[in-house]
C-alpha cells in the first residue's frame, strides 16, 4: 500500500472520529439542556404549589376557621364562632331580681289604720336599713284579717301601707321616691283560723326590698 492511500485512509478515519465526537457532544448538550428545563419546570411548579398550600392554610382572624371557609373573615379576636367563622350570640335570659321580705312588726286594731307610737322603734329599724343602703327601695305591703268585706279590707290595707310610708318620710326622713305602698286586703292571710289571735296576726305590715341581681 503506497503512502498516498494510507494517508487518505487516516484522513477519512480522523474526520469520522471528529464527526462522531461532535455529535456526541451535541447530544450531551441537548440532554443537559432538557434536564435543566425539566428541573426548572418542576421547581416552578413546586413553588406554585407551595403558595397554594400556604393560601389554603390562611386564617387571617385566628378563629380556627380557614379563610377559604370563613364567611365572617373579620370576627373579633376571642369570640366564640360557629363552623362558618361567624360569632355565636347566646340568648341572654333576663336575670330575675332578688326580693327580700323585711320583718316589719306593725299590727293594727280592728278596722283601724293609724300607726301607734309603740311601733316607731320597729319602723326606725327599717329606716336605718334604707339609710345604710341608699340604692335600695322599699315596698310597704298592707294586710288585713278576713273579717269584713274583701273590697273594704283591700282599701283598709292600702290605708295602712300608706300610713307606714308617711311615718318613714315624716319621722325618719326617708325619700318618698324610694317608697311605695300596696294593699292586699285579706289575699295573703298568715293564719287561716277564725280566731281573735289569727285575726290579730293577719292585720299586719310587711316590707319588701330589692337585694340586687
């Protein structure tokens, strides 16, 4: 084989090898580029999902109801809320006023309503209570025995209650605005017996005062 043919063979082989190397490098470059794009796409997708998850977890008003379900997104902090994130408003029942009956041992003669002076000390005891608690008011309740007609007894018991109010205001300087009088006649008998003793007990005065809520 002459030198010319050998040189030509070597030249062809070198060109073929060079072409193969160039093709291999091109393929590797393409694969690397493709991989980079895939990684970038995955990373971008992952970041997008991350934002979505964060948004899904948001609870702006801290009421334990996620924003995506919260129909009242601005409910006050600390309020008890329902599953929709809205404040629960409990039904508030009115609080009954506590009323205390004060013993006021004032009795009357049959068919009489004037207050005897011997009962002033007892009335003064109630007056001192009212002065000690100036925010309290007092209801004076008048009662009679079952003797006589019911309508007449009603009027008589009212007169008895009015007389006690008069003594409290005139003798012991209690503001009339803090006092009220109510006559019950024979509606609230203590002793139902038809005796002198029972009738005497039933002819009485009671005081009722608010003890607050």
